[in-house]
């Protein structure tokens, strides 16, 4: 099977680009870990309840 010139050129470019790959960058702090912080959702619910109650009272007046 003979490749056409375009396929040959594309293959050549891919092989050439593989030779020019940069070295991977090392991480500065590989031991660092990221964690999530727990959020007390009850405080948020209480705050929203107070806001919704105060707004309903304002509209009734």
C-alpha cells in the first residue's frame, strides 16, 4: 500500500513533533493536598428563613 504525498507529509510532521516534546515540569509542592471545608448549612437555612419571614411581614403592612 502506497501513501499519497499528503499522508506522507502529515506522518512526517507528527514524527518530527514527537522529537520536539518539552520536558514535563516538576511540581513545586507535590506533597500538598487540598481539602474541602465543611459548611454549617443550618446557619444558612436559619438566615434564609429569617429573611423570608421579614420580607413577608413587610409586604403585609
